[in-house]
C-alpha cells in the first residue's frame, strides 16, 4: 500500500493546507483568476472554500492540480533514463 503513495505529492497534505498555501501564494484574487469558482471570488474564506471543495469533486481536482503544479519541484533532467 505504501508503494502507491510514493509518487503522490498530496500524500499527507490536508485539503485545508492545500487551500491555505495557495491563498498565501496567490491571494484570493489570484486564485480566483486561475480557478473560476465563486467560493474564491465572492466573500472568500478558508472555511467556505473547504465546504464547497469537499462537496464538489471537479473543483477539488482543479485546486489539487494547481497545488501540485505550483509547489512540486520538477527534476531538471525530466524522466530521461540514463
């Protein structure tokens, strides 16, 4: 089972931590520009965003993908085999 998690950059990261780090990095306006959902545009808060994202899988997927693309370090060598 642990082998499945080795390549999962979200392993051990809560949804609250994901949203908090994205807000710290982009701010609410920047986040709303990148992901067009009302919980980031209209009176945003961590609590209301979490409530929406826990119920709406497509939106959660977009938020998690933005987190991964923003905070996951990519190897300068790519996936090339030696």
